[in-house]
């Protein structure tokens, strides 16, 4: 539903808002892991943290789409 990414002194960070943890898990398993472990040969797994969304605000005139 929302994706934000940035670089910081301690590495690359990503913040995503998903419909559920299950949706995120399916995306990782089917889209991200094959690239990371197959094409890029990485052995480590991402270390996601999950937090409930408290409130979402979308300003007037903004659709939220890129």
C-alpha cells in the first residue's frame, strides 16, 4: 500500500505498509527471495519488524499512487 526507502549511515532502510503480515510474507517468498538468493547469491534473510498501523492520513487531492 505504501513503500518508502532511504540510505542512512547504518545501511539501507525500507518502510512498507501492507494489508497484512501474510501479504508481506507471500511477496517476500515469491518476489524478493528468488532475486536475493538466486540472482544475487545472498545467504542472509531480511530482518523485518512488524507494527500495527495506528492511523493513516491522506491529504486532499492526493491519491497515494506514484
